[in-house]
C-alpha cells in the first residue's frame, strides 16, 4: 500500500472529530509494512461476536495445557503465545508419527481502547478469551432537549 492509497485518511480528517488516533494507527500499520508480512495460520482461530458488546477470541490448541500457554494484555495488544516446551517434554515415549503440532506460536490481536479483556478459559482444546466493549455514559445515545 502506498501513501497515495492512504490519502483517504487525510480526506476524512476534516469531516471527523476525535478519530485522529485511529487514522494514526492505520498509517503506522502501513508504515511498518504490516500488510506485506505473510500471515501465519497457526494456530487457527475465530473471532466471534457473542452479543451486542461482547466478543470471544477462540484458538484451537489441541494438546496444550494451561501451563503451556501465556495470555497477556498490554497497551492495547492481546498476545497469546506458547511457552518453551523443551524443558517440560518427557522423552520416555517414542513418537512414530507426529501429526499433532505443539510448536511454538505467538499470536497478537489489536484491541480497541474501550474493550476490556474479561478472562480466558481452556476447555477441550479450545482457548477462549472473552472481551467486552465498555460504553461510557457519554457515548450512549441520548435525547438532547431543545431550549
């Protein structure tokens, strides 16, 4: 994507109020060549809207336990990664065929400022991170009385 393709952000700035940080965020993403990096599809994941203001990020993590995974939220980035497994793996069994991957992964999601991470649960090989958009009173619809 070139700067010319980003000119839509500059055309939108005069007709919007308070969205500068969003435009700046998109411009940084393009400047960092985020869109030219090939996406990694491991582990597979879903982003599910579970209600008007609630979401779940689901990752398929067959064979991983709670102790194998770190979930961290800092500065608007939700990062889910596997821990280094070299120390904890047992070598008693000889694997004849390895079809279930337990490789290292790190997946990051950008979370909006008004979204809170409520918790995470690992059940039946599916890690579910619950999120909720918190709408302040000042952003809720209201009727303005005309004087």
